[in-house]
C-alpha cells in the first residue's frame, strides 16, 4: 500500500487555508482523501478505514485480544497523553486562548 503524503504545517496554520478548508471544513489534521474525493478526518477513523481497505496490513490488530489491547492503548494515549498535553498547550499559547474545541472557531 502506498499513500501519498502532503505535509500541512500547523505551525504556519496551513490547516486554516481556504485550500485545506475545502478538504476538511473543521480545519483539523490529519485528513485522508480517497481517490473518489471522499475526505476522512480523525486518526481513529482513518486507521479503521485503512484496516478495512487493506486487510493484509492491519494496524488495529488481527485477533480479538490484539484489537482490544490496541484500542486500550490508543485510548490511554489519547486521554492520558494527548488530551492532557493539548490542554497545557491550549492554556499557554495566546493563539489558542479561549478555544475550547478544535476547528475553525
């Protein structure tokens, strides 16, 4: 499987450009754009799509045990790692002050 990658410089706020808005109106990364133009946002949704589309290269586990463990660790990383870190960044960075959720507003 070969998926073309396009870098989006969030430091330069490229995800807030009009070009990116046409891909993902929520202005968040990552977004997977399929050959038919369908855009799938959110990492867990992208991983699920890739597992279904390419079952020979599973990301989310092959057995019930693997799937459960991977889901557990993904959720822990999200809640205990990324969410906590983002709250710190959001509360310290002037450009993010007052923004309770990701997206264009």
